[in-house]
């Protein structure tokens, strides 16, 4: 069956229909990852967007539910050059076509994804429609495409109630973690299996309690903390600062998530209260942007954003460069950043945009990229250890 991608500027790309049989209007973005399409599809940060994968063959190793970063898929649509319908992987549970249908996600294959990516890079991210209907007259359609917004999607993707992720408790003879982080709660109720934590040389977070605010959290954020011995309680996005401060947590983690950070006005007010506390705070992606807004900084929408597993970021304290996984369309504006509040800590090597902040006189640091990196490189996983050391230091002061 033929399918069409219609962009808000009137561009029409013709291909073949894949996935669910429905029409969808969404923001069209591109991701440059060569692998990890399942992690992309189950990343809540893609809610309200249709994703174009620039790598030409998608689906060749199928779908392994154990690798899902949340309990369901979130993008509005998937755009690929070629969809593999016969996966080759002993861990495969189902094909990507079956997965798209199961999650009611429409898509289009067979288009020139290189051409689409160049359009988005040159003209900027724009809205579009995936449809099997041939529109002869775009006069009425294009205003609808231009008027689309993702809306307040954080509330949509956040968990409905708190749940716990228990930390590992023992080391094997070779220094590797034994056992698994145990995932409870309704957010992972749909067929989730236990996921082995990555190998960590020592459980330096053993006994520490972390409150993770779920703005659209990827599963591996909690897993990265649990693998280091922390007990994590995941809270809905609209949880009050008072409840978090009463929880007895040793530190607070602010997660990634979708949408325009400036729309999260009530969350920003709660983060102002958390900033005023003495608890260590570590934030990723949307959490990084929200903390910046809560402390008087500004954010703006990028031309086409950073989405992929190959973005270089520079640590301004050491000069060392790390390859990072990223997924964001907004960025913190450092042009008018008050150094009495925060200073830049990381910068994107490609375009010079901000990739992290260190807060002056506070046990708070935030990053725009994903140190949990699923999918992506593990270069910056040490940041979880930095957060744990901050919590340990606070524990020693209060002893």
C-alpha cells in the first residue's frame, strides 16, 4: 500500500505504508543512531514526534522486549528507508512491523531519508503528516500541519503513582554486580522483564536512597543507579517538592522527557523549592532544562535538535571530550546565565551549544546528554558515580 509524508512546507514524499493503518500529524525529527531503534521507539522523550531514522536499514535484529526503555512505544510515527521484515537475532521476540502494529504506530518506508534529513537540517524541524490518502489539494491541510503542537506531554508519559527500583546488594568474586535490579510498579507492567544492571566495580551507592522525578524517564536511569547499589523511588512528574523532601531521600534525580520545557510551569515552581534545599540534585535532558528555568535562566528551540548516539561533548573542567547519546530539541541559553547561580560545565563540540551546568555553591549539576546511554556509548556513565559521591558527602556532613 502506498503512503505519503506531507510536510508543512508542501513537500510530499511517497513510499510504502508500514505499521498501524491510521493517519497522523506530528513533529518530524531525525535520529542519526546506527542501532538502538527499539530504545528510540520506547523513549518517552519522543512523545508527540515522528522519527526519521537516518541509518538506511531498520529492524534487522527485530524486537527484544527486554531492551525496552519503557513499557510501550511513544513516537507518533516511524520513517525509514528500508524496513527489515525478517529479523536475524536469537533474542528476537517479534518483528518491528508487528511491534509497530501492536503499539498503533503508523509509518512509511521506501522514501529517500537522506533527502528528508537535508530538508530538516536546512529548513529546520517542521510538522508533517503520514497518510495513505492522496491529497490533491493541500490548501486546507497545510494550515492544520503548521498549527500542530506536541502540547503538555510530560503528564502523558509520566508514571501514575510512585514505584520502587531496588539496588543490587552483592559483588561477585571478579568485582561484578551479582543479582538484578528489581523493577516494580505499574509503569513497567506491560510484559517487562528483569534487566541485568551493567557491571560496576563497587556498589558505592549501597544504602543510599534516590528520589527520581519521572518526566518521561528511560528505564536505564533507574537501572544505572540501582546497579551502583542505590534504592530508587520513582515519582510522578507532578509530585510536590514537600513530598520529595519528606521522603528521606539522600538525593534527587530529574529525568529526561518530551516537549517544550517552558510549558511545565507547575513543575518549575516545585523545582524552585528543591533548589532552595540542601539535597544533592542530578538532572538529565529535560530535567536539566527545567532546573535552569527554575533558577532564572532561559531556553530556546533549536533549528533541528540533537538526536543520536554520536554527539561529542567537552567537559570544560578537564578538557576531555566524550561521545554521548542525545535526544532534545531545546537547549539552555547561556548568553545571559548568571555565574552567581550556575556556570557551563559541558559544551557541544559540533555547534557550541550548552551541554551541562554546575550550580554555584550548590550540590547540583545537570547535563543535556544521556549518561545512561541506552542506546549509545557509555563514556559519561561516571556522572552517576559523581552524584553518588555528592550524596555520600552530604551523609558524612549530617553524621
